[in-house]
């Protein structure tokens, strides 16, 4: 069952809480309402997917260990569905292994919080993720570089007039590089901006390299615009050969 918590006349963003532990749900619901957020609650994976499609939340707090479909499966489904792919996800879990964090990032999670956590810290992280989503630098509707055309309004990319299927993170990675207008962006910056992690460990920064390789493969001849800067990061070059 889905419940919506009423708030004040001036309401903030809507947060979908997905967790099967009643005490944690109660604590999250209380602290989020205290900050003025609206809340939607789901207790399992299927309920979470239905709620995300019906309620259109601004952010999802997603527990990893859920009955039925687990959090990783829910995250993957949300990110693969065009209707929900743009919704930021913060994963909540008792697991502490790095491998679980990397899997979550690879599937498109925007942040990862390990239980137990401070409610104040979690609220701060939620605000940071929402701020990154709202604080968008204005771009033209489309950008053309060689045979590459990126349509920001339609969230689409084409190469030689043929559509290129990108994941949500690949699209954000390409968009972030383009927005930099030729400036070199470090792996740590890209990881923090796109995935929401500060002080990235080496294993996490490799996540950026994996996504760049995948992006280049999909862009084919136009991959030449993504330039590697040795021992630092990447930049997007709009100049022609």
C-alpha cells in the first residue's frame, strides 16, 4: 500500500521512501516532513515501481534489501524506463562492501548511504542531489559537433542521423563534458557531479573510465570529441580535424 503524507501549503519536492523496515520508514518520514518534503512510502520492489510511475517523485530513497525484487533490480528498472530514468536515486543499505556500492553506481544510483546513518546527514545529501538536478546551466536545445547531435530537450543523441541509445548516466556524462566548453574535468569531479560522491576512491573513479569507454564505443566515429587528459580526466573538443 502507498501512503502520501500531507504537508504545509507550500510544499517542497516529493520523496519516495522504499524500505521494508517500519522503524526506518517512520524515522525517514518524520524527518523529511520536518524539512517540508512530501513523502510517498513503498515497502517492496513492485510497490516501489508502481509508486514511481504513478506519483512521479522528485527523488527515491531506495533500500537495497527488499522482499521480492531487491533494490538493485528496482534501480535498474527505474533507470531503464524513460518515464523514470531521470529520477535521482539514493540507495540505503546495511551492506558496506565496495562491490555493492559500485554495482549501485553502475546501475545509475546518484548516492549511496550505509545504515546506520544520521538523519541530518541524509537530509543534507538529499538536498545536495536535488540541488544538482535543479541547478542546471542553460544550454541550447541542441548541440552539433561533427556528425554528433545532442538534443537536450528530447534527451536524445544521434550520430549521422542515426539514434544512439545511451543510459541515463552516459547521457549525463556527455552533457557534463559538453557543458564544460572545452575545460578539462577530473574523474573526481565527474564522479561527484554525476554520481554524487566526494573524495572518490580509485575503484570508484574507474567507474568514470568504464562509462567513457562505453560512451565512446556507442558514439563510434564521433568518439574523437572526448579527449583523455593523462593522469587527470577528460574534456570535450568541438573542433573539427
